[in-house]
C-alpha cells in the first residue's frame, strides 16, 4: 500500500515547499499542545506544506494561510467543539468545511461551528478523492 507522502507526489498538480526538521515539528506540536500522527510527521518532514489533487495541506511554513499553527489556533477560536488533540490539515474553503486529524491519524470534518464528524477513510483515500 502506498504511503500518503508518495501518493501526493504522483498527483498532476502536486507542489510543495520542501520538508522541515524534526525540531520544527516538535516545536509546532509544543506550541499547539498536541502530538501529530506518525503519517502527518512524515508529510511534514518530506513536504512541509503541499498542494495535491485540489487539496491544500497545511504544514510548517511562513505563510499564515497555510501554517498549521496559525490555521489550527484560528479555527479552534471559531469553533469551541474542536477537541484539544486535533489539528487542522485543510481549510477546504467551501461552505466553512475544515478537515482535522488527531494523533491516531483519524480524520474528521467540521462545517462551521458544528462538532467534528469522523470520516471513515484514511489520509491516502482522502487525497485520492
């Protein structure tokens, strides 16, 4: 089975800024007060931030719009229903839909200020649509 980091590289519209260090990942986790999933840490190490198959995956970068720390903190201020252990991986940009992940790698979506709804798919399936 292909890994998420490999799948996004095969997408026709793939772009990324480049990977980040383990220290940067640990710093982001500390600032957010949570732990990223193993899969997401691999993504950050290899890609930093990436766009693929119409998705913009947040990560560690200087852009406030695509930065996981800024994105997660802003989104959590707007929606008090987000558990502390979740981080924002994508602001879909349509109808206030946001996609979240937790340390176990489980995916969730929210619409506006609603409670997160668990998606019964893995990150690989999410990007493949």
